[in-house]
C-alpha cells in the first residue's frame, strides 16, 4: 500500500516536471501560462494533502 502511494507520488512529480518543461515552449501562449499558474498551486496543495494522509496512515 505504501509502495503504491510512493509510486503515485513519483508519477505526480513526473507530471509536474512535464508541465514545467512544456511551460518553456508555451511562453507565447498566455492561456496555457495562466493554466500553469493556476494548476501548480492546486497540484502543490494536493501533493501536501496526499503526503499528510500518507504520514497519518504510516504513523
């Protein structure tokens, strides 16, 4: 179960990395940049919540 959660977190991190790398190509597209700025804080909050839940389950 813990391994599954770690794998999902790694998948999430790689998705964020893909978002960052595509953001460099998006510099001219303002809508995509706006989506990126909205999506990153939401993603960070989700990641924090998932991490907290994992710690609650482990301890």
